[in-house]
């Protein structure tokens, strides 16, 4: 996951204070932060150091990522008057630092680089709520009461994601991940009507580049068939659904990513190893499995445990 490095002491030593947007805007710093977990853990791919709200921030919508809080919007999206604030993204002008970071990484890495973007629903939830939410009250009210405006918002966010991802691939990202982190707040019916079409638009557009597409969400066990239908090559599975059950819900030609509970990493190693073995065994030898956590690494995770996780999975693979 993209938070892979934040438990590392070397990350804390160079990250500094302030918004993640400041760090992302520094290509040398972002390059180093991306490389740190690769060096430490020996993983099979690198995740670009960036954020799902980077495009919205870059076009001047008035969003920042506040440490300890998350994305916060100065003036939340409330009406059609706010649509012009979501102008098209020009990656070369608006996010040149992201492209420079990718250029640096492609020159340095001997493993694939995974780029990413926020899915329209998840980004919309930040814009409408104004900050992280537990209920998504305002988002759901807008979605249900003014679907015309909702779909206009989603369409603009889909276009932002497409443009951002296309630029990442053009500069060397070899796979992309679409983060619909908060889609699990929706029922299957609401996801299919209000969120899935815009994600499908993004995934279809990126499919034309030929790179693999990963689709990830949290609490999305009931949405897994729809997330696969949206067009992903790989469907992320959190820890709430056993991998074997996820296999039954997702077409056989799709790969799965997941699904170790990040909290387990704080347990004694024999407990962690047993959990890993359970996941690997539940995959039952299916070739399409990217072992991963079911969500991001927490900052208090012991890096040596993650080193052992990677070694344990690699030993199973070999």
C-alpha cells in the first residue's frame, strides 16, 4: 500500500513537518520516500509516494492534507456553482513534480512502479464533506437528492483521475491502482448506480494503455463482484472477507490483492506467520494473487516485522 514507508525511522527522519502536499511537491524527497520501503523490505513493486487528492489540490480547489486529520477542504462542494472549480488537469503544468518523481524512480528501480489515483466517489466524499467522515451524510444527501449534480461532479473527478493516471503511465508507471477507499459506505445498489459508472470510466480509459489495473476499497466485501465488473484486472480485498470467499465473488480471470489485517502485525511473530499461512493456503495455489495487507501500514508497525512478512511470503512463493 502507499503508506508502506511511514513506519520507517528513515522516513520520519526526512519527512519533516507540514502537509504531505509539500513533500509530494519535492521530487527528490518523494523519490527517496518511495525507495525507502523497497530497500528495506525487498518488495516486488514500488508504490509512488503521492496522494489521492493531489490532482484536486493541484488545480486549486482549496484542499490540503492536515497531519493527523486527513484531507480538509476550505470551501466544500455544495452546488453547481462549485463545478467550475474543478477545471481540467494539465499534468505538465499542474503536477510536474509528480512526473519528475516518476522519471527519477524509473531510472532507479529494477522493479515495477505502481501509480495511483483516487476513485471519483472517494474523492467526492472529501470534497462534499469537507474532511474525513464516518457517516458520509452530506455525500449521500447530495447523491440521492440531486443526482444530476452528483453525476456532473463524478464525471469531472473521473476525468481528473484519467488524466493523472495517463500521465503517470506515460512517464513509466507499469501498473495503476484506483483507490475507492470509502466505497464500503455504500450499499451494493447505491454503489452500482452512483459510484461504479465513474470508476468504470476511469478503468476503461486506463485499459487502453495496456497496464494492469488494481481496484481497491475498504469494507467492500459486498461490492467485490461489482468492483470486478467495473473493469479491474486485480481486485483488492480487505481482511473482513476470507480470500477463498472473495474468490467465489470475483470472476476466475481476475487476480486478487490482499488481505492481511494490518493490526495483526503487532502480535507475536508466530501469530503473524500463522495468519499469513492461512491467507496463502486459502488462495489454494491460484496464480492471480498479490499478497498484501488489507489496508495501509500503521505508523506504529515494527519495520522488522514487515521484513519478516516479505521473507515469509517469498519463501512460500519459491
